[in-house]
C-alpha cells in the first residue's frame, strides 16, 4: 500500500502530518511522490488565513483531477475541520473522509477499516510516532499547542484551542527518539514563553531548555515564537549558561504604536518593546532578532504606521515578516467581506517589505569578514557549492548560506568566514 501526503501551513502543522504518516508506516505503507500513484492521499490543511483556505481549494481541486477515485482514497484533516468545514464538504464531495484536527486514533481506525485487509489487528506505535517529511539538518519539537492570548485579529484560539503543553519528560524522550534526523533542535509553539503554565507552577521554558541541553545528538537549540508580553528579562541568562542555545530571538511584535497594540489586545507598546530588545542586546551583544509586523489594521493612520520605520532605525532587527491585515474574524470563514480593500492591503504590505529588504541587505553586509558557525545541509551542483545555514538563520524562513571548497568527508558543522552577503544569502569560505 502507498500514500501521498500534502502538508500545508506551518511547522507546527508539519509535526501533525508526520504523526499521521507514522500511523501509515507502522502498517507498512510506502510514501510515493505523486498523488495519482497512491492508494491513499492525505491532505493536512491550514486555515489560519482566508488565503490558506484558498490554497486548500486549489490543492484539493488539483488532486481530485489527477487521482482515480476507484483506486485512491482522499482524506483531509487539519485546521479546516475547525474553520470552513461545511463549505469545503459542499465543494469537495469526492473527499472520502474528513478527519478531525489531530485525531490520530480516528485516522488509524479509518485506515484499518477501509485500506487494510479485513481482520487486520492494531499495531503498537514505533519510534517517536513521527515519520520525517522534511530534509535538512533540523528537527522541530512542538512543545505546546493552542493559545489563549486572544489577539483581536487571530483565529488560532478558535482553531487550535487553549494552551496545552507537553510534559518535559515526554519532550525529552521525543527529542531522543528524533535524534539522527538533524543536528538542530527547533522548539516551536504558538507562544513558547507560556510553555508549561498549564502543567507547572509558572513558566517552564527554562526547565525545558535545561533538560534538553545535554542531549548529545544536537549542536544547536533554537527557540521560536517568544511573545514579547511574556518574555522574562532574566531569561537572557539561559543563553549565557547553555552554549547550544543559539542567541536567535524570534519575538513577533506585530506593531509598535501603543493605540494599535491595545486594539490588537496585546500589551507592550513602543517604549516597552524597545526596552526589551535593548535589554537582550545589552546582555547578549551577538543576539540576532526576527519579528513580524502587521500593517493596515483597521483605523491605523499613516503616522502610526510610520512609527514602524522609526522603531527599525532604533532597534537592530535582522529578519522580519511583513503582513497586511486580513479580516479573518469578519464574515464567513471562506467568504471575507466583499467591501474589504485587498489591493490596499497588498500595497501596504509590499511597501514595508521593500523598505525592510533594502535595510536588511545593508545589515547583512556587516557580517562580511566575520567568522561564524555553519550547519551544512546539502550540495547544489549548479553552484558547485555546499549549502546550509549560519546559526543566525532559522530553517525555511531566513535564507541560506553557501560554502565552496568542501568535500563530502568534511563535518556538517564547520567554522566559516563570510566573504559576501545578499538579502537572504551568505557566501562563505571554510576556516
């Protein structure tokens, strides 16, 4: 038996996809590269944005057109089951089964009933219940799921529910089981700073980092999505005391205008955000920042949006994502308000993205001539260079680094000197 999987959305969704695929692997299913060659096609959906639902529409249309319904079962799971399900059930009656979000047991029952020989018995789980779907040298460890911040623009609480943290002991065991898949351990969550508040007496991120740090198979540990309202200033000591913890801080702030921040149901405004970044940089001079900005929030003025430019001149942020406000909580899930000005959204998004890109290229040049640690992940025959990432580049979002003059016998973790830099690329030489 064979399967094809399409995992949409973020890395947190990828973890779910890998767990669904682990169910298939333990029953002997083999992954194929094309949906038309599969006995089962699994689509794990994202519904964070209306645009995500549009992507799902495109994916299901394409898959439905290329598979033989008499041979291939089409199963859809993921966030769409919490947002827009009825609309998609009407649009795609050819879907054989809609599996609830993270319902791994329900998926296994479906597989046993409709795809395996009659009388097949349940099998015990294997490895970490995750079948790898990604390349590279990084492993995602989802430390919690769900969110209770209730930002005014965000659908995550209604889709993923309340914060549910994984116990430290379970996460350590999962990280051990995933060892060998990559040398970097990437901690992900909707809000990493609140990890453990539902299980322990307060925030438990420091305890988790301490427990993971001594695992011998990982050289880097990276923490993603640290909400600025919940980051503790004394946590900078963690980066001083645990050398595997790379000083990379993804702190999504969304805006800097105090009024807009309050409307977003967030807390820290301009001065507090500036103080937070300055504190981290003072304590950890080599710290690198990533953040996200949302422009075009309802009622935002040109002067309020210009505060973002001022903030970027005062705070040294290297990486940023830029998003235009989208009315996710208005209207039907799959039918945003017809009077929303989508062209204005795209214009504001593009304008800030261009400004930031121009500023980033100059900041990247500051690394030329410096010595950095690089994780080698592959070889590009067209460029005749090995590629990977410097410690200051998170996987999949911050670009890549290239190094020439290596051989396959060189270690995958090397010291390099940066000889050139573009907006999303470093060119390096082995030290």
